[in-house]
C-alpha cells in the first residue's frame, strides 16, 4: 500500500468522559472538519484513543495542522506518514523523517493498540532503534533524546512521526451548553470568553456602547474581537446594545458615585434577557478581583444581584500580566489595546464608590423604571452573525 500523510490527534480530558466519551469525540471530529473546511475536504475518523485525519494529495499540510492545532479539546497532534505497511517500510519511513531533522541522539517510542500487527511495541522499539542506529550513526538516549521517533499501530495502520505539536486542550466547543459573554472592547472579557469556549461552551457575545454620545470605536473593536473569537467556535451571535438612553436616565435620577455600579447592573439585566433568548444558561464577565473600583467584592456582589442568570468569572483570580499573556496568545491583545470610547466612561463619576451597599443602590434605582429600560435596550440591540471559515 502507498505511503500516505496523516494528522494524528490526541486528546486528554475527552478520554476521561466514560459513557459520554463518544459524544465528545463526535463533537471534536465535527470541529476539526469545520476548522479546515475552506482549505481541505477532510473526513476525520475516530480510532481508539485518538482521531485520525488522512490528508489528501496536494493538501497544504502545514496550514491544515495549524488550523487543527487551535481546536479546543486537542491535547496534541502530529503530522504522520504511513499506511498498511510491513516493518521494513516502517524503517524506510522513519529513516526519511529522521533524515530531515538535526540531532545527535534519538529514542523510539512505539505503541500497538487493537491491532494484529506481528510485533509488540517493545520489539518495534528494539528493532527500529537498532536499524536507525546502524543507518544514521546517531546515538541512542532513552531519557533525554534530541529527537523521538514515534510509531503508532492502530488496527491495520502503521503511523510514524517525529514531532508532537501542542494543542489548546480543554473540551470541544458545543459540549457544555451556551453562555452570554459581556464583551467589552478591552483586554479581559475576550480572554474570559475564550476560557469558556475552552471548557466546551458556546458564547453569545453582548457588547454595550454609548453611541451617539461616544464614537463608534468600541463597537468596531468589539466586532474585530468577535471575529477572532469566532475562529474558535465557528459561529457567533454578536449583539450590539445601545446603553446611552439608560445612562441618561441614571445620570438624571441617581447619585454620581453610584453611576458605574448602576450602569453595570443595567448591563446585567439587559444581558440576562438577550442571553436567555439565545438559549444561554449563564453570564460571563472579564472581572478580576480588585483590578478596578467596580471589581471589589462588595461591588461585584451588588452588580451580580441584578442578573437573572448565574454569573461566571473565569478570570477572577488572575492578575493583569497573566491576562495579557493569554490575550496575546489568543490574538485579541492588539485590537483590545487600540484606543476606544467604552460605554462606562460616559458620565463617569469622579469618585466612584468602591464598597457599594445593595440597599443604597436599590434606593437609587427606585425612581427608575428598570424593566422598561431593560426591555427597550434589549429590543434595540443590533445582531451581527459571524461565521468561520
């Protein structure tokens, strides 16, 4: 049989799912095919403990591997060569792949699973190691080799590779329900959204702006960020919500130090309605404890009390440096760092309260028709539908 090119995808957490494992595997197969649908027509298939992707002739293997390497649920992947081949062809393939590497020491790691191949993993290690030793002149180092030659035999396929590429880990998107993410144009909330996607959740994205009292920069940036996030979940609903009418009423009727808290409580109410209508079961924010005045324990508690869905905070214990590192890796940092006018800066108080009390906040909201303001803003939201690829 001819030698073919493959991607071998390994997962970790998916393999711990017991009776539900097949559900997660099928989702991972779908997401791999979707992530590469514009550059190759792939048909990933499930094998015991792994997913195999045969690369058709002429496929841009590096580009496909790069796309697959961003799919949540993958622990690592490898570009492999092989097929239904005997041991002497295994040696030839291994020799070719090792010849493309620069190294002084090597090891062989073979695994045989659900196969009638006439050699055990240990025999392959010994015989292939001896063959490489003879034909390359390099030294064997089983503890810290410069290069490892991997051989995986599953069913009737023998697959050889020399490098594993790290995947993002987590669970396949679409296996953990839906959440509504309060998406600012800043650094934190996109990272929070990606963290929830990595746990298998789909994210409905909700961005608040204060046009026409601010310019359109925050909405533009939010759309760019949403496009980047969509590369991880393939389909996104982005809701652009005008907050300015509610802010005007809050400013005229409420104490200045409480304005930011009242804005955020209004966002929680509106986001709860939009998220629930899209099938979400929780809200997600980019809050990090103590990072700004609105993110003290007291203020977070008061703000959350206005939500009608549970509020999740994936970044609550992260510092800014850690969050920035994740934003860079995600690809959102540059857009998030661009200047823009966020909704909460409109009529921002000079001295915002840092330890709000719920009774004081509810008293300040007393003169306002919160339900009418919530319904009006939710109805005025503009929906943007994004797809990738």
